[in-house]
C-alpha cells in the first residue's frame, strides 16, 4: 500500500478525519487573519467596462464619479448605461458586475438651427420678390422651454449692400406657431455687381439662446452686357516632331456676363486656320499635331 492509499484509508478512520479537520481549520484561520489585517474584509478593486471608461471613474471604495461632462445632444444620447466590474483579491479571484444607468438632464446649451432651404435664387434685374420662408429647429428639449417659439431677424453684422437689397419679415404664427420669417428682395440686383448675397440671420429660441446663421442668395445671370474683343497668350510646349493635338482653351472675349455661354456661337473672322480647330459651339480651340516651333 503506497502513501496516498494509506492517507485515504486513514481519512476513513476517526483519527484521519480529525487530522483533515485540523488542516482545514488552520487554512481558514490563516485566511481570516489575512482579511483582518486588511481591515476586516477583502480588498476589492473596481473598473468601468466598455466604452464609458473615458467618462466615468470608480474609486477604491466603489464611488463613481465623472471624468468629463456628458452631452445630451452628442451621440451618447440621453441615457448612459455603464457596467462596473468589482474584483476581489481572493484565489481564485471572484468578480461581480453592476449596471449603472445615468439619465442626462437637458440644459439649454444648443442654439437653434435654420432648416433647409438656406440657398435661394433671384434673377438679375428682377423686381422685388418673395424668395422663401425660413424655419428653425432645436436639439434641446422643447418641453423645458429650450426650443420654440423661435424669433428671427437680420443680424446687425450684415453689410450695407445686403440690407439695401433684402428684408426678413418675422411671423410668430408660421410653422404651426413655432415662428418663421419670409425672405424678400427689396430692390433689383445686378449680378455683375453682387453675384452672391450672403445674408446673416439671427435666430433665438424661447430661452433666449441665439446664434447667427448665413443663408445665400444667388443672383442668376442674364445676358445684359455687350461683348468686347479680347486677347490672351497661350504657350504650348511639345517635343519637336512628335506629339498629338493639344487643347488650348476657350476663345477669350471680354464679357461681364458669365452664364451666357449657351447664347454664344464662335467662328473664324477669316478662313479657318489649317493648324487649329475651332469648336463653334463651345469656343474651344485645339492645336494640330503639325504645329511646329514659331508657327
């Protein structure tokens, strides 16, 4: 009979059971003594699991605090759900997990935004006209007074030429009582003088939080200016004796109108040049592969 077999046989007797009980007692007594030295309970460490470890921290007593401010309007949303893991120093270590739910209370920190459209068109030289209606929204909680009714007005920062051509008439009844404003031109606009009118609009919510947003009025061109002869110099580099046709660009004329290419046609004033090709529809000029130096 080997030693392990004798031990198993001895454990079946009264004397063997006493020895085993004594060993267990000493083991637990030692463990209890260690716990008492650590303040009467095992030390436990805590940590935040998952994506919220950058926002929350847990101290040695299990107290949870914020590392940074939480933003209700950010992608993290209204409710934060985090998992807190506790690990003791036993062998083996035991763990427990708690779910922490944080509800973020809204504050009025997000100014209202203008809703599309924010780009409008007016024909050059047209009589004063209505361009459209501006409406707004807000990402804060409306029920707390952090949203409509909105107010709108032309910002004081608008330059004089914008204020001379544009008006904004606020109506609190528009957009189902949320408030809106009708945008109009008050004078004809010359595209050659003002191709764009950037208009700054001041928008405020019911709590007084305001922001300035820019809308754009594009002045559509009409063909109202005569053309004048123009000239430009084009340089063409190509290896001697080799190469292919080379585009040189569009024939240049002086014309303040810039949307009237469709109204133009192009032609040679004399016989067509043998080394160049002219597109009579677009005005594009192409150099032949036969073009040589100084020709």
